[in-house]
């Protein structure tokens, strides 16, 4: 590989993670290697990667959720690298947004070839993105939220602040502790689930006919907090 790539690896097995990291680092690439979903999201904060190599069986969150987040929020090429080789797992991997699904064990040379080819595809498709991207909008004056389909709902001041924190945060995600401290600074421990209750109300307002979190752009990050999976914009 001649071009220097930015690669992120999410793998909880220390030996495998370090081995892959060292291989690509020796190839002069910029590599970030993490063991959990939480560390993965934090590594994305303010960073852009060409290729992500993700294991499905992370300790705190499925790698499929990480792939889904990347596909919704970036042009990063996604490689699922896992020991799960069944057809059902492969289909779920591709449904989550993976470009390539590889099963372990795999040689570093084969993985390197996959990364190189995927990086070339990413560089080709990235310039083809358009300036227009359907998004959610939030009116800071009326506290009305408009969906990409122009469906409008009214939200409360606290719900508006919640969305504002996510919209303005890097990678549009924030920890539950931070949101709790900002939205309910005087709440006691008995009110520690107040943010979760707020999110549930918001999801109901944004998608009143849906019973699935998958339909709503407000996603839970297990053990961390919340993120937006679709673009939002606050308008004057």
C-alpha cells in the first residue's frame, strides 16, 4: 500500500488487535486500535478514518451497531472481521453497512489486500456526494422538529435542549452523565433515569406509529449515552 491510510480497529482480543495494529503501523499507516464500542465512539471524536476494521463480538456493544453508525455518518469503508461465519451473520453484517465481511482466522496479507482495495473504492465514491442531504431541522424559536418528509412535531424546552446538545456535539453524540448534568443539574440519584424517559418521549413524538428504536434517529450507545444517526440542523 503506497498511500498512507487512516485506519481504526475495534477488536476486543488483545493479541489480534495488537497484531493487526502493528502490521498496518509498520506499513506507515495511521492506526487507532480500541477494544470496546465506547472507546470506538470516543476515537471518532473529531477524527476521520478511511477504513474501519470491526469485530462483531465486542464486550459492550455489537460491532454491527458501530458499522451502522459509520455508514449513517461517514464515507468510511467498513470491514467486518469476525469468527461468525454463518450466512445469517454475514447478511446482518452487510445489512448494517459493511462493505466487506471477512471471517477469522485470516492472514494479514489478505486483510491488507482488502483494506487497500476498499480504500480505493472509498476515495472514488466520496467525491460523488452531493451538497444536498435530506435532514431533520429544529426551529430554535418555535421548538418544532421537521423530519426529512416534512412531518412536524412540537417539543418541549427540555427536549429541545437535549437535541441541541447532540446536534452541536462532535460526532453528534453525548454521554448520559453529561446530558443528565446539563438538563437536570439539581436531580438526585432517584432521577438518574430522567434522560432515558425524555428520550422515550421524544422517540414517541418523532415516530408516533413505530414501536422500534431502529426507526428513530436517536440511538442508544450501550454504557455511554446517546447519538444521532441522521443529520440534524438547528435553524433560526
